[in-house]
C-alpha cells in the first residue's frame, strides 16, 4: 500500500502516460474504476483538478502537467533508492564473527579473510583463533573453519573447503645421524615427534608399501599439542614428524626437511566451513565461504 502522501500518485502518473483509466488499470493490474477512484481522491486531497475528462480522452490540466512532472522525478528517486538498497543487500556489510584454528587459521585462512576485508570496507570482521571447538550459536559466531570430523548436529550447515594432505619428514641432520627408516616398523628405533593432547597421541594416516592407506599410531618420545612447535622440533633435529603440507611446504622446498618413507602426500583431515542453519547464508557469509573454496581448490603448498 502507498503511504498516505503518495496514495493515487502512481495511478495518476500511469493515467497521464497511458491516456485513459482503462489502459492505466491494465498497466497497474487493477480495474478501470479503481484507477479513476484513486485519481479522484488524489484531486480531492490536493484541492486541484489534475485531469481534463471528456467522453473520449483524458489530458492533464496545466496544474496536472506540472504535478505529473514532479511526480515522475519523485518516483524516479524512489526507484533509485530501492535499487540502491537491493544492491546493498547483495554486498557484504555489517559485522561478521569468524572462528578459525590457531595455526591453520593464521597461516592459511587469515590471508583470505584479510583480502575480503580489504575488498569490502562496509564489512566489520572479528576473527578468533583457537583450537577449541566453539559453540557457534551460543557464542554468536557467524562462521567457523573446522578441521576433522564434524559433529552430527542438525543446527549447523557445512561446506567442504579443503582436504589436508600430510607427509612424514625429518631434518637432514637427524637422518644423517640416526639413519633413514626403511619401514614403519623401523620407526620404533627412532625419535618420533607426535601430536597429542590429554595423554592421547593422534595416529598418522600413512600409505604402506603395498599402496593401501591406513592408520599408524607412533610411539612418540616428544608429544606436542600444537603444529608449529612440532615443525620447530623437527627443524631442530629432534626426530621424525608427521606434518601437513601447509605447515611443512617451505621447509621441504628449502631442504630444511626431507620426506621419509614416501614422497606421496596423504589426505588425512577434511576441513569444512560451518555456520548455523538458523541464519540465512547472508552475503557476508557467502563471500567468505566462496572465497575459501576458491582459495583451497589449488593451494600453493600442495604444489610444492
């Protein structure tokens, strides 16, 4: 419904343009009588006759012509404002709260988020970095990046963005001193750096000599709860480690680390973008999800 100050304006404008109440009604998808009544009420409210009526035609009075021109300008401004609002709904804006893993988030996700922030100045982004699995709804998080299996939750929607690939590696100095293992069984005679928390060491996803991929639980002498210290320990010659390509690529490329047992990267963890299903996929969330999918479709570290 038109606001009180605009009631009848559109009917009047369309009548002047079409030349009759009948043609105006067809354009507005209302009856001829509804158009005539709307224009008559507008004239009564304004206290001036806008149209000359004859049995054969309608034409604007001098006052009506000036009013028509003003109305056309006003309607054009309204249409432009509506178009601007529609466009803004498609542009990322407002506050976006994102939660990402600590090391993977800082090294691999944050650069994508920084670029999005640069492109869309109306977007305010809050990024938290931690390895704790947050409750998105309870903590007001719009989007999270999660590594590993997802909870079987009906409250979250998810898109797969990346499959992490990892390899067993060690520093050349360590291998020169302790030798290169020829099998996974040989690792029992080596210092192994493992990832673990709460007394549990995470198994490695490895490719065996016969080609099949399986789980291997290392007997780790050094257990660390964060990926970057594991890299530091390997570079320091503390032992053999299982590291994702995004963390080890630079060191492998420079020769500071060498792959052990197999040169093949093995997919071991799937990474998802998740968001509450109770919230629509707004432009600000969609642009992050789409950008992450595009970025991780061919990550430079896996090409190393």
